[in-house]
C-alpha cells in the first residue's frame, strides 16, 4: 500500500486558488477543492476548520498577489505603472479581481494595502517627491479609484483590448488627467 499523501494548508489553498481561477470564488467548496487535489474532502477539513476560513485565506492570498504585482510595477511614473499592473492583473485573472472586489466578504480584506501599493515609490519620484505623505496618499487613493473603474470595464468585457499597449493607452487616458489635476490643485 503506497504511503498516504499529506496535504499541507498551502497545498489546499493552492487548490482553492485553482478553483477560483477556473470557476470563481463562489465555486470554492470542500468538494471542488478536493477534486483539484485528487483527494477526499478530509484534507480540506483538516487544513481549514471551516469553509469561511478557507475563503478568507484565499482572499488574503489574492490580495497579496495583487499588491505584490502593483508594488513590483516599474516605469517613469509610479502612479501609471501601478494602475497598469492593476489592470494587467484584472485582464489576466478576471475571476481573481471578481473575488477580491465584486463579492461580499465576511471579513473584508485590508483594502488600505491596495492604496498603499499605489503610493509605493511616490516619495522617490521626481514628479511626486514634493508632495507630503498625506498628499501622496490622497493621490494614490484617487488613482486607485479610477483604476477600479478601468478594471470593472475589463472584468465585464466591455473593454476587451487587453494587450499591454492598449492597457497602457487606457491608463494614460484615464489616470493621467486625474494625476495632473491633483498635482495642479496641490500646488
């Protein structure tokens, strides 16, 4: 008899992410995760005491993935780079965006992390370095709100041109005017 496979909480979480990727957050159940694992539901129950705890872990992992992608974004303008990374995340994984932002959560994620990821690097930027920390945070908030609008259009399929060049043009057309107006008003 072959040895039993041990499923770590991380393996169960990875399987749950696969369910979200293919079928959305609402499809995450002990059975659907177990099916991805190729196991019974027992490893799911052993790794997470309840489905709400698994869902919460999935949402936290997704939020971390988004924040990491936004913070890793590079470009001459950190606001537009962050907005592009957010739009790219949505275009690449629309079910992840939906899970994070379009479904109710029993325990809402730390949305401040997303806003802070937009503010990352603004203090080191020539264009934004003269702003106070409070002004940089306010700018990041406004840019993230506009970016959510872009992401809704991508997620819904109303904006279907998701190649990098098209997404960069969209970000430039919608985020740059907000940024320019904010900088003008901050003076």
